[in-house]
C-alpha cells in the first residue's frame, strides 16, 4: 500500500479539491517530488499522460536510481526528460517498448504518445511485483 497523505488541508492546486478521490494521491506525489503539476496553481487531474511522463513518475517513486545501459529505443533521445527513467524501466524489465508496433524492426517507446489505462496498470503492476519488498524500490 502506498503511503498516501491523509489531511484535511486544502490543496495548493485550484483544480484539486480535498474531497476528490485522488486528492491524497496528488498530495503524496507532489510531496515526494514525483510530479509537480502543470503550473504553481494547476495540477490538471483530467489531462492525459504521455508514456514518458508515466515512466518518469515510476522512476521518481523508486527514488530516481542511477541507471546505465544501452538505449534500445530508436525514438528516445538522451536529451528527453524521461531518458534516465526509460533506461531504468527497460533494464529492470518494467517496460519493453510499444508492444502494439509489431511491424517495426527496432523497438519503439513512443514516449510522447498518450498512454492507455491498461498500459499504466500493466507497468505499475510490473514495477510493484519487482519491488514488492520495498515501496517501489525505496527503503520502507
């Protein structure tokens, strides 16, 4: 179980009310520096996430561990904000790229594409199973 904060305080985000079902998750993610919203006053909880954002959230939740290895994705630049997160995910078998692109000769991540709920839950489950003895890789 994730250590979500439970507080009656009002969020710093105008679009994240304290009675929203995701309120404690947003506050936890911001407090843990996993994400910070789209501006100082807006979180945009209804917006879609890109695959690059999702893998970055997971990497940060794991404590932003150091990574090394070869980039297997032809569509991922070392200059992308998600580069280290992607290397962490692929070396730890959290992701294998875009499984729906069966016709490509090299694996793609499609980091700027919007992800589907099934992809987020699949990656989250893989990450949890891999790190179940700790909180996403962080010491308990």
